C-alpha cells in the first residue's frame, strides 16, 4: 500500500529523499547526465536545485509506503510557470550547481538543451513556449524495487484529472523507450521522437501529451 499526496511546502528531508531516488533511478541515463553537464557527481546538486526551486514554481506529489518512506515522486510546473523563472529560484541551488559545470557542459546546455531540444519540444507541441504553456512533468521517479506497482500511474493521475476538468495540456519528455507503451496505455499521445547527440553519448527523447498538441 502507498499514499499519494500533494506536498505544499516540501521539507529539506523530503527533497533529499527525492534527490536520492532520482540519482538511483537515473545513474546510467545519458539524458539525465546531460542535464548535469556530463558530470555524474553533479546529478544530485542539479536535482536538488530543481526541487528547491519547485517550492516556488511547481507542485510536488509524493508517494509514501505504510512506514512513511518516500517511494516515488512527481514534480510539475503548472501553466504559466517554468523552472528558474526568477533570480530567487536560481539562488536556491542552481547558481551553485552551474558554477561547478564544465565549459563543455555549459556549452551543451545552452546550444542543445536550451536550444535544439527546446525548439523540438515547441515545434512538436505547436507552441512557441510549450513548457510554460502546459502542465509540464519535470520529474517522475519511482524506486526500482517499487516498479510495476502502479505508483507512477498514481503520481500522474491527479494532474491528468485536473486537465480533464479544466482543459489545457499535460505534456512531458521521456528518454526511455521501455516507458513508451506504458504512457500510451495511460492515454498519452506520443507526438514525436528524436535522437540527440551529446559528448557523453546519444540519447532519445519522446514527447507525450494529453490530450494532444495545441491546435495549429
């Protein structure tokens, strides 16, 4: 049994639990490594910075077991909000993380992640600022030993329900082909896919949306 709830103001302890889960789940993921500037030791600071900023821009849903241990979480950016919109958010950890990223990592982040990848997402969703305009799923992680227990679906359901009731678009990017069918079974449409180059290895991206892309 597990309990899913919206955490209004995540504690440092909850954030650290989420960081731990992320680093366990994504330790061999090239896309996640790219977000950390190609440095595995920066995966935790990068994730911590995003979750701390999420106190301001996002909504954090957690899944806990009967003992209250976090077994999974999802971080969302509601429409009109994105990560690091303000200097206050960047000061919550991103600036410290960025100072440790190599020049190669910074260049890749600017040209490929903020540039080429963002342009691909915007084109796919038919929105000039897709991440800002949607309910964007920034992170979804479940401890490996709790996979196939419906936790991921339960963490997605609250926002999916919001979109059904209020309209709008729920979108996200995935980088694991094994999850494609799972998301499609949840009612998400796979809009497009592409493989991106990086100095640390190529990585795929799959763009999903519910109920679909914005009208042209």
